[in-house]
């Protein structure tokens, strides 16, 4: 079963800013690699939306609409 995964405008902007920062302060190839890994993690939520955890600060407000995922090594 496939699920729809939506990025908020803020999240999409964050991805762009992460890429731009790495591109400016490191290596453009690293910026592309990190962005690719982040996009792959997001795409993985289409088939496994239960992956990740609820942000603690949102749980404290009773919100369970959002998940956060972590990667032990992106770059």
C-alpha cells in the first residue's frame, strides 16, 4: 500500500537551504549527495509511513500528524 507524503512549505524551504549551505561552504557534490539522501528518506515514507517518531514537543500538545526521521550518517 502506498501513502501520500506531503512536505510543508517550511520543510521544502529547509531542504533547499540545507543544500545551498553545503553547496556554499563545502562541495557542490556533497550538497547534491545530502539532498539526494534526504529525498530518499522522504520517499521511503510512501511505503512505510510508520517509520520515525513523533516529535516530543508536538506529542506534548497531543499532535500526532507529523513524524520525524533520522539518519545515522547522511554525508
